[in-house]
C-alpha cells in the first residue's frame, strides 16, 4: 500500500542523510529551518553539521533560534517570524521575515550555501521564508551576496500545511522565484530524526516514511507523490466514518490499526492478550523490565522458567502461541530512551499505557501530545482501577490534574528524629545500607545526627573494615556505633529533645549475651545449597516473614546479614543498591529499621511489611488488571473508530449508592492552566541568593516538571542543558553553572526573570517566572522553592476542599487490606468523581503508594523522597496556593 | 515446617496479592475446590484468575470438541490443530491452566453437569455454570446448597453473556426465586438487562434452543413474548427496549472479546471474596453493557421468600 516501500526507501533515506551530513560538514553548510515540533531535531542536526547554521522557526515563542556549532552559541533573534499559536493555521502572508543573520549581519554566515529544512508547521513557513529570501535577493545585491540559498529541504512539511494556501501552491510559487535552471533540483532530503544514531531501531517503520521523497527527485515528481499521499490520508480519514457504521468492517479496521503498548506488566499481559483476541494485528510493546517471581501471580503470560528474561519479549512469544498470525514487536527498553521520540510515536494510531510509575506516564503523555496520538492511560491497585482517555484538543491531558510528586522529608527527621516506622526504613535503606554496601564516595548524611558541629568523631573510619578485622568484630562495632554511640551523641543535643521522646541508645551487649552472638558462627554451613538465595533469616532459624521479630532476633539478623554480605557477596560491596527482590538486603534493612524503631519507641514491623514499605510494593491482583485491560480495549476501539463522543473514563470501584461496580464518567476538558498541554507560564518562588542552579534542576525541572533532557534559557542565554553530545568546554561550563546560586549565573536569575525550560525529547517547553522569596518553612517546604501556577480547575478544588471525606476515604483505602470494601466509604461521598480520580490515580506500583501513602510510602533513589504516613492526601500539597484556597473554603 | 503456614515458595509467588487480602485469606483460598462447567471466553478468564490466585483445585467440565465458536476469545487453546486430536475443551484448557500455576490442581471431568449427583457437587465450594439452559442452572442450584455451608448462602454462580451485555448472577436467594420475583416487586430502576434476559431465557426455553442459539429472525417472536410477559406483569414495554433485545439476538453466540476479561475478572474477584471471607461478594446480579460502559449491581431478592 505504500508508495515507497520501506525496504527500498531505507537505503535511500540513509544515503541522503549521510550525503547531506557529509556535505554539511565538509563542503556546503546548510541552513536548516525547523518547525514547532522540529525542536528535537536540533540535537541531531547540530551534532552532525558542525559547520552549519541552523535556523529554527519557533512558532510559539515568536523568535528565531540560530544554532551555531555545537549549539552553544544558540541565540535567539527577536524577529517576529512566529505567529501566535491560535493563528498558526492561518496564512501568515508576508509576516515571515528573514532573520538578520541571513541578511548579512553576521559575517560568518555570509554567502554560505544553505538550504531550508523543517517539518510540521514548517510546511507552512518554509516556502514562505524561502520566497521572502528570494524576493529579497531579487531586490538587493547585498542580500543576494549574503544569502546563498540552494534549495529547500523537504523533511516532514506536510502535517500542517493545510492552511488557506496548500503547501503545493506555496511550493510552486517558488518555482517562479528560484533562479534555477533545469539542471537544478530542489533538494528533498529525508528525515533528520535520529535514525543514524540508533540505526538498530526500526525508525523507518515510521509512517512518515511514506511521505519522504527519495533524495534528488525532481520537484514535479515530489509534488505528485505528495498529492497522492495526501489523498490517501484523506480517504483513510473518511474510511473511519464508514466503518463506524459497518460492524463487519470494524474488524478490518482494527487489523490495520497500529497500537503501541507501554508496559508489559500486570495490566500489560492482560492487555496484550485482550488486544490479540479482539482482532488487533499490529502491536508494539515497550518494557524495560525483566520477569520476577512475584510477577507470576498475575502476569499470566510468564512462567517460573522465564524469570530474568525480558517481559516484552516473553509476552510476545506467549501470545503468539494462541494467536500466531499477528505482529507483535517487542522492545526491551526504557520508554524514555531518546530513540522513542515523537516520530516513533507518530506512527501509531493509539498508545495504551500500562505503566507503574509517574515519571514514565508523564513522559509518554508529553510524547503523545507532541505526536498528537490519543493516549489511553490506566492504573490499578488492589481491587481498584481506572482507565482514562486523553486526546489532544478534546480531553484533558494526563497532567492536567497535578499529580502528587513524592513528598520529601526533612533530612533531620530521617537522621535524628524519626517518628514513624517509614522514617526508620528510609534511614536503614538509604543511609545505612548505602553507606555499608553502596558507593562509598556518595554523599551520605548518616551522621548529621550529632548536629551543630558537635560531630567531632570522623565516622567514616568506623566503617572502614580493618584488613585483619574479624567479621564478627566488625559487625559488633557497626551495631554499637549506629544504634548506640550515634544515639548517645544525638542525645547530647538537649535542644532536640525538649518536646520529643528521648531515644534509647542500644548496645549489643545489652541485647544479646555474648555467647549467642558467637553461636551461629558457622558461615559455610549455609551455602551447601547454592540454589537458595542467601538468607540471614533462615540461618538464624526464623521462617515466617509475617512475624514481628523481637529486638534480639532483629539484632541477630542484622549481624548475620552483615556477615553474609561481607562473607559471601564481597564482590558486590561498593556497588549494591537496595533491591526489593534481594532477600538478604530486605532482611538487613528490616532488622536495622526495627532496631532503630525500638530505640525511638516506634512499633516494630514484620519483614513482609517492611519489605512493602522499603520496596514500595503495591497490592496487585490479576482480576482487576483483567477488568482494566478489557476496558482499555473498549476505549481503544472507540478511539480508533473516531467515536470520541462516547469515550469514557471508567473507574473500577464499588459505588453502592449508584449500584455501580464499573463507573463510566465523561472525560474532563483540558485544564487551561496546565503547563504541559497549554502554554501557561508557571511561577517559581525561590530564594535566588541561596538556591543553586543544581537545586532548581533537581527539585523543579527533573522532579516536578519531569524532564529528562532539559535545556534552560534565561532570555537569550543558554544556562544549562543535559545531553550526551555536548562538547567538553560546554559541558564544563554547565557544570560550573550548576553550583552557582541563581543570582550569580552568567545571566542572573532574579525576581522577575523569566526562564524557559525545554525538553527536546518530550518536545515540551514551558516558561517559569521567578519570584524571589527569603524564607521557607523547613517542614512544609523542604525543597526551599515552590512551584505555582499549575493548579487544578475550579470544580476540583471544591471537591478537594471537602477535607474530611477526602482523608477518611484515603486513610480507609490505606488501612484496608480489602480495598474495595473500604472504598465504599469513599464512594458514598456524593459528587466526588474528581476526587475519585485522584484516589484512583493509583498504579500497580510506585504511584499508588504516593497516593495512598502510609505503609506503602515511596522511595526509590532519593532518601528524602518519602510520602508521609499520615499526611492528608491532598494532591496539591506541593502547590501551596491551592492549599491556601482550600483552607479558606473550609473556614 | 508447620502445615498451616504458607511455604516460602507460596509467600514469594503470592506476595502482591497477600498484600491485598492477607495471609489467612490466602490459606483459605488454597483449600478451595472450584468446579467450572462450560468453557467460553468468560469462564476461561475466570479460570485463569482463580488459578493465578492459588485455589486448591479447579475442575473443568466441557466435553465439546474444538470448533471455531469455541475458540473465540479463548486464549487457553493453541491455534494448532495437531494438538487437538479429539480431545475435549476441558482437557485442552486444563493443560494450559496447569502451566499458569503449578501449585493448583487442575482437573478435567467428563460428563454433563445436569446429570451430576449431589455427592459429586458436594465436593466443591463454588460451582460456576455457563452455557447451559436455565432449567439446568436451576437444578444445579437446587442440588448445591448442602455443599456450600461455609459460604453463607453463596450457592452458585450462573453467568451468561452476549454482545457486550452480560449477566453474572450470584444467587444468595435461590436462583429460581430471584428470577421469578413478580416484576412489580422489584426495586425501582432495575437494569433493563434484567428484563431483557428474562425474556430471552423464556424464549430459549419455550423454543427449546440452546443458550445463545438466536438470530435476528427471532425478533418478531421475541417481541411478541415481551408483550405477553409485560402484560402479565403489568410492566411498561419500554422497560425492555426493542433495540436491546435486538442487540442480544443479533449477537447470538458471539462474544465481544474485551467484555470477557471484564466479566471474568469480576466473577473471579467476587468468588475470591466469597472463598476467602474477605469482603462480601456483590449481591446478587451484575450487568455490564459495553455500549454505555456501566457495570451495575442489582440486588434482586424476594423479601417474602427469604
């Protein structure tokens, strides 16, 4: 069905890019022109055409970026070439002006051979810019000398060239202006997306490929191809209408649909099976995980023998057994890999998420928005679940409702004043475990406890194990130091304990009589059976992970686990990170947390519970995943039939008042203040004199905005970017910037400054207005900066303001083991559909715990990223402006 | 090791679900005996769920051979005729289900549920019936009570579905009582599917059809029956819309694949609640219509008969 079959087109496309790259580097510098969605191309182009100039027309920001070699001289020209977003579909007439650089004002660009490239909206602007340039050349000799335009580079100019003047007529108007002889050709090159850099990936499956003209075709041939493609696209669109009336045809339509599934876990397995049974023929599936034993109770495509293998690949093979004729393309990779870019997403008709974390969900949401592909999002926890549909321009996007980002704990709560078991877990896992077994060079706050400079002993020495030091001795030393000595030191700081219960230092001699410690010294005995994972529990003789051990048992396990690590897994020491599937690590963390808990008078927990908290494990059963998968497919079929009016968000939650178990709700409209799908600027309150750029990047850009490859600009100055293709001096410069406080940056950030933060991969750009603020509340605003402006819509606030019911529902859901039971309480609150959606923003893993908080508290990398046990579950915790609003209402 | 405790293997495998329903519920699950009669897209989903959850044993009954119809929405049977070799659906499904969880005994039983003796049914904690006539369902329901003492009235699950509409029935009251309740005694706003299913059942019974053996040509006769029933029960015919009946007839034995996991999932979850004693199973009818996406619970019992 394709005009250019992929197999023949690939070499063409490759060679054209290669030749263009060579020409760019060695002979003919090019001028690239890039449209709104062409931002992601910058990186690639600039790294390959070092000598070239790139002009990017940035439609929204009304400016032209000129990127020089390595992009470090990226500068913004204040030309009014861009049009307001809402006008971009209109004919811009003569509004496109030639950037000054091309006009001879920048001598180094003068006279260079150039071509103009672009994609998307550039389909509208490229011809206009070209014709403006040509007119200019016709008028002025200086301009003629300055600009040496060799052609336009048709990349993906088709998408939005359907303004009042079609692209074809714009291009043909060029023919009159271009002083081309018959021997000259317009250079139509193929994609500049990153195929070369990731040639192993099937980028050329992209449907865009159809649109690429082979290199150096004649203009006439190109136009012919292009028109043909347009026509086919249009008829396909009409086809949608037809099939919705014809039941039989639905099946054929499904067979043609190309579906991307992200996640092959609990929901993913069910979903892949249901898609296959429902007649889908072309499914791509991305999952970076490998199979674990604890997956097998619900991820039914996997068997014991598959443990350790790629989920995506095994799932594919399993489904092919009962549906051999369909195409399933697995990717054992992270969806955040740069290879899965907007072009990759564009090839799909719909994207289905079965993810387990907020980060990836946000990433996929952004790519779907940029690629304009409908997204169906889902999540489950226990017997609760939900499916939502997100279609750009029709419904809210996934991020229109601010999601709770992991709550951060004040450092001192973890290091000196724990009041909940979860604090002890964080301490044991992220401080003690990391200190003993992880990277020694990593910063570690384990000993802040002494506080106020009274920390005279350099504790690092304690952790060095002497070369002749017996493991037994070493273990005792560590134990007494962290549970005894450190507490004693902390107690010396009377100020801390004025209003708190004083902890008891615990020394090993008080807990375990000498002989007991030495009793289980037979290290080798354990390892006769190599198959079994190392377990301190079993060597100490404890078997039930549900039991809460005594302090003495915990102490034995602590020592035994430490000994096993150093005795049997010495090679890994220095590189270990906590893993919930590592039995010995879980035992160590459980025992250490319990010993610390008893020191601070906090109730102890079983290994099973501690594992849940430390590993951030969320309840999951097969049935809910199956139900949700069915609902996803029903919505996906509606989306593919363009039956958008009937799309629903569905909650799987018992609602006795309405006699509902599956509750459909109409999708919400987009939130106008959403920085992701609208362009509303955000407001950052920060102490610009004390906070560094690093704080901003880590806490706001990465943590709150969820960007992976950010680029930060202050006005026209690029102050920071992340990328693996930076030149050394550039990277060094950014590294310097990172540790500067905001006011001292090369382009100072002060109150009133507007920052532009972009993620090239996600094609997301947002503006942040900075407001200086001196004081921050250490407990409530541990980040010492507050991001505002991303607020929930009005209707939501009303629900959220219903404080009592919210917390009741949430704590009920938290405590209940049988969630659907307790959810009845929740469901009785009338008019809470928006709130329900928040509660149910639950996911199979991490995210749910963020929402349900309590014992499932989340923590992955950052020790201070933990949900507080009894925190009110108002999602907007991190957005004080909204919280204020709520409080007012309650009054 | 104490026989009453879960083994380390079980703890590792069931970790995530124990976090949902607790250790005790898991232990009860591991002792439960389930019988499933009739294998179609929905009951196969149910079987998968219950095997993954780790019940004690699952017995399958369905002597039919593989046909195109039997394969629809069934992911347990490989599309490979060489493995069929005259084996019944229950034998084929049994094999795949064993792989899902080696700790569950999955058995295939030959025979017809309708002919089964009370002694046989007595062994099971839950009996799931599909693809048989209303008459058989009621009979089974009559035979079962003695076997389900521990489950407080949960006697039988009967389910039936067609074209995205489905009925899942948890009969706390006897099934016969629940469907013979005079319509005027029903709670207000009962799902239209309840009435539609009664009309269809009656039609199948009077015509001697197998369940789902319907087509669009039956519409006039079904509409006539609707009128008779509505008149007899003094119910406005608008409660049983013609379009709904038509959808059910047109679908006939066809399954809408995405509905199977939804229904099989809910059935599984309610059976797990019943066995584990964690939470009450829904009472006592569940209807799902893919057209509007609503999954509705109807409590239909005759106050006089309880």
